[in-house]
């Protein structure tokens, strides 16, 4: 993992904790808000305050402070022999430069004034104040210049401070540790460099470092003298660190600029590294060994930030640049940067720093702060997401919704079946009542039944034939004549009414059969079908009218016919007679008034005679003529009553029995069909209402479901992404664990 990637991950971890804290106030959070808030705050502070502690150990003048200065890019810590560090010094990144003196006992007012006076005398704009704990003293600087910190530390940490600054002697005795805060980007935000006091050998490291600083550290940088790399005195101490403290050690052989190239061999085949490997045999397997020039690295940094110029190093006999290289560097476009780059490469500091960060960020599994925080972030994210997911699963798996869906589907199927049944039954009744084929059965239909009942053959057999038989009786005719033919009208009425009633009964029977079959097909729905009133198909018989007038007309007809025929015959006969010679002679002798008689006289005489003869003939043939005439009148009356209709004597129109039955049966069909339709409509409406009720509840639940899903899914996704991202950061260099192992 690169330094940049680690910084990005660390910044992400801060945001992740804040996002988790924000979720604690979410309406869907389930848990102890106060407890979770405290836990996340502790992790946030841990990430902010806790550091990867890198402890530098080594003998006097081995270059610990110089190497730390090289890491920092400037001379913040005293480095010359007489100024070697005597106090444990922690260096961390901060927004402003300050130094905090951790005292074992609170400083007296005199000690406080002495330090304040010294700081004021340095004229660097710094101030001294007591810390929040009461035992600490805080030196705050106006600028971040390295020389200002250096001036402040010399009276406090150097060996010669007792002689040079006696007024601070009692205060120095109370100083346990010093915490230096620097606003520099060269030091990672989550790394603390710990400079330890110089000793004659590593084995002489003081108790506080051995028992407090080292166990609380993440990495030990052990500075080794190249001439003393195989010192056996260090073996036991290193074994304590590696095997008992379980801490990683980097071995740094400083002042590599003073070694020959053949002596610089990190693999340990020759030179100081070979001696070091021999002394570490059985303690450290494959140790990390680095050859570094802290001097070159520091000078390179000071050249880069223009705290030094090229002339400053020309007379430094510790810096050796081959003449050919120096000439080439001085001729480049920016000689200062060129020399700085050359010295940094020769220092090998970049390799040490890269390996240091790589170990802290990737291999330091047990004590890694970012890993620890990300483990908590992942665990809490999964823990927060789990109830949301359970709630989401419950919302998606809603038994009531499944029940409603099944009910709606069942109602839909029933509704479709009912509509299909309605179409089939209505079609069946239409065929039964109007005619057609239904299965293997041919149905005549009401209209055809009416037509068949009133055809000529049926009327002849059932109406006219009985009436002719009645007329065949001479007594019936005589009685009818004497009573102005009222008995005949009554007989016609009786026979016609009986015929119509029989026809009506048969038609109603057919209608009842069709309706019954329809109701049987409807099943329970038949209960909602209103019965068709039997009087819906009825016949109002038309008037028979007077029969006597018809009979009187026959006498007048005979009289008129006889007169006409007599007139014609008289005219012919007179014409013949008048033409005879003897008749002419007689006429000549007749009186003058008779001479003018012509055929008109014969016609008139013939008409009178013919009329008398016609009446005599009507009387002679009265019985036969009367029967024939009555038969014709009966046929006409029956035809009007049953088939054609007509007008009464007062001019009122009336329908025939056939037309009335046809219309009545049509009305029966229409009424029953409407009742059937209404029954199906009622059942369909009831099912539709039930389905609408179910669908409304289903839609309401689905809407609530969609609302909850829309609310929960982004939160689950956010928590899942947090958990996965944190998991990936933790496991970036290790086999990937399952979400369940990680708290999911």
C-alpha cells in the first residue's frame, strides 16, 4: 500500500465513522444510541490520536536524531555529540508547531518563569503555558521554523544543558518525555517518531524505554555502528524485543557515506551486514537491514527547501561527491535540485521510508490502528445493516400480501369464469327462445312456434273445421237466424278462444322449459333471477262484430241481380217484338201516345219482373246460400281474429291473436333475458367489488412496501459499502475473509 493510499484510507475511515455516527440518529437505527455513540467516538479519537509509533534505538552518536531530522526534512532535533538527546522525544504531525513537556511533577512558578524567560530571550515569538493536566508545559511557536524548535530543545534535552542552562536544571529533572508537534507533510499524520536517549550500547537502554516505550510501539529502528555491527552485547536485548515483546526490528547501519561500496551489502554476504547477521543468528530470520546516510538525506532536504545553498556544502568535508558527478550536476539547469536529488539517492532514505510505511500499513496486523478502526467500522456497519436487511426481508416477504395476491388471482379466475358462464348461458337462452342449434338439439324459438301454431293447416283443423261442423246443422243456422246470428258469434268466440288458449299454454310451456333449463345452468345464481309473470304473454281478442248485416246484404244482392238481368232481357224481347210487321201495324193503329214506346219500356218491365224473380229465387235457395255465406263470413272473422287483425265497427284497430302472441313471447324472452343479465351483473359486480377491495388493500400494502424498500435499500447499500470498504482495507494484504467472519 502506498503512502498516498494509506492517507486516503485513513481519511475515508474518519468519514466512515462520521457516517455511522450520523446513522445513529436515523429512524431505522435499532440499538443503544448512547453506547454506540461512545464506541464510535472512542474509535474516532483513536484514529485521530493514536499513532504508529516508530522507536529509534542506538548508542551515542549513531545518528538517531540525524535520521529523524532526515525524515522530517530539516534540523529540528539537536544532533552534534555534545547535544545528544537525553529525553524521550515523540514527534507527530500537527497543524501548528508546539512542544509539550511531560513532567513527572508539576513545575513550580520559578521553573515556569525560568523557561518563559529563556523562550522570550530566544526572540522567536513563542509562548509558554501550563497544559490542561497541570503537569504539562506547552511551548507554542509563532512559526514552524526548525531553528525555533531547535533553540527550545537544546536547553532541555542535550547533555551539556546542565552547564549551559543551569537555571533549568530542576525543571529538566522533572521532564519525562517531550512531545513535538510539527506542521510538515514529510511526516505521515498517523505516525509518531520516538527518539530515545543515546547509550553506550543498545543493551543499556533505560527501563522506561524497555518496559513502556518498546511494548507500546509498532516498529523498532535499531541504529547500528558499522564498526560495531556484530556486538554480542546487543544480542540478548534484541532477543527480548523480538521473542518476548513480539516487535519488528529494522536494522539501520548509518553513515553509509563513509563505507566503501563493497561494504554496503544488505543481504549480508560481506561487510558490516555479514557481522550483524552472524550476531542475530537464531534470533531474527531474514532481518531487514538498511544502509543509510542520514547526513546526505538531511542535506538533500535542506537543499530542496533552500535552507542550505550549494556553497554551504562545498566546504563540508563529510559530503563527498565525485568530481565528475559534481561537474555534471553543476552544469544542469538547476544545480541545487540536481545535487539534492543525487544526495537523496545516495542516502538510501527513500528505501527505508518506503519499507517502514509498507510494514506499518500492511504487515503490522496486530497493532495497526487503521486496521483496528476499520475492523470496528466494518463490524458496526454490518451490525447496523443487519436489522435493516431483516426488516427489508420481512417487508418483501409479507404473508398478508401473498394471501391477498392469491385471493385476487382466485377472484380474477372466478370473475372470468362467471363472465364466460354469463356469455354461454345468455347465448343458450337466446338460442332456446329465438331458435337455433344448441349442441345436438335444434330449437324452434318462440316466433317459429307462434308461426307454426297459426299456419293455415292448424287454423283449418282446430278452428274452421269445428265451425263448419256447427254450421252444418240446420237447427244451428235457424237458431242463429232467429237470434240475429248471435249464437254463431258466440260459437266463433268459443272456438277461437279455446284455440288461442291452447296455443298460449303450449307457448308458455315452451318458454317455461327454456327458462327452467337456463336457471338450472345458472345454479345458485338462479335465486337472483326474478320470475317472468305468466300474464306477460296474453291475448286480447278482437271484436267479432254483427253477422246479421252481412246476411241482409245477400237478399239485396239477389234483388239487384234479378232486376239487372230482367232489364236486359226485357229490352231484348221488346226490340224483337217491335220489329215484327204485325206489331208495327198494331202500333200504327194505337193511340198517338203509344206510338213513341221503345226498348226502354221493355227494359223497365224486365227489371221489375227480374227483381221479383230474384227474390223468389233467394227464397227458394235460402238455406244453402245462407250456409255458404256464413262459412265465408266465419272464415273472414277467424282470419281477422287470428291472423290479420282489423278494425272494429267503430273504427278502432286491433291486433290479431298471432301478432299479440308473437309480441308477448318476444316480451317474455326480453324480460327473462334481462333478469338473467341482471343476475349475472349483480354477481359480477359483487365479485368485482370484492376484487377491488382486495386490490386496494394489496396496492396499499405494496405502496407501503415500496416506500419502506425505497427508504431501507439506500441505507443498507450505504452500510454494506462501508462494511465492504473497511473489510477491503483490513484485508488488503491478507486472504479475504467472509462477511460473516467479519461481523456481517
